[in-house]
C-alpha cells in the first residue's frame, strides 16, 4: 500500500516537519500501513494542505521555521481542527505537559521509532472511533447544569447556546464523566479512557486534560462541576439527564 494508492477508507495524516529526510521516512512508513499521508515543511504549507485535503490527524514537529509547533498546536485546537500528535526533541515532562495543555492529543519525544509513532497514531484513531462509534449506544444527548452534549455530532453547547470546542481527549473524559455522574473515578480509570490502555504515557496527562476540561466548563457555569477528591480521583458532581 502506498500514498498513491490508498485504501478507500484510509485516514488522512499530515506530517509537518522541516527535516526532509525524517519527514520522508515518516510519510513512507505510514503510507505503507494504509494511510493517505501528506507532507509539509512549515506552517504555510501545512495550512495549504489542510485546505486541500480532509486531514484527520497532524504529526507535528515543535521546532519549525517561522510559526513554531506549539503556536500551531494552539491555533489548530482553538479552531477545532484535526487530532494532533506532537513530536519533538524536547522530551522533558514540562514540555509534554505544555503540549497537552495547548491541545495535543499525544506527545512523542525524539528520537522515536516509526513503529512507536504508528502505535500512537493507531491509538488516537482508536479513541476517536470509540467516542464516535460508541456515542449512539449511550444515547443521543446529555444535559447537565444547563449544558447539552450532542453525542452524535460530538458537540457541546454551553447554557448560553455557544459551542464549546473539545479535543478528542477532553471529549473522552467528558463522556466518561457523563456515563458515571456523581461517582469518583480514579486517575488510572481516567488514564485508560483518555490516553488508551496500550499507550505508555505519564499520569500527569490526565491531570492536564481534566484541568483543560474544567476550565472550559467553569467558564460558562457558576458552580463547580468537576471536583477533585483528594487521594481518590475526580467526580462529576452534577446531575446528568438523557432526554
């Protein structure tokens, strides 16, 4: 399978990296595994690719000429764009936390093997499929504290009617809370839901996702919706209905 002859249902991936050799290796490897892969060397060519193809996921380097990867990540997340896996030589925990804070779905430190990147790509798509495919079984809508979540459209509306953009990780967490309202969920349980059981990530990933989701909800509500239960986990502390 090559990039020129993808499977009919192939996902579209955009690799953004200014290292020509590395970018080519990633494109070739992902193409060989059935994905329709596009390439860009900077933010300008990335934007052109996003306009010309239905990109599902962006593999994004941090160190880019012009607009850097962190700025791009923030912009794409704010626009409700495709899923993002950040790849960077800056692999310290603070760097990974920052990437997740800005809206990345995963963060992979360089150097990394193509096989590991492929596993992360598959995990992100699997989480998206679980969210979208599982939504109708849980019900078409949830209501809580004036908010409405349309699970079929993956759309959250605030009490004032405004649409709140969520990353796939935030949506997975919110779905878990809505299915288990007013119950304490441990970090391990949320880690499995938000990051995927077969992906090696650090526990702070859950804290970061919770913090982002909490800010988005609390910005549109006076009450505290997600409570931290010291030593136990988190609780979605409001009633949930399914009309």
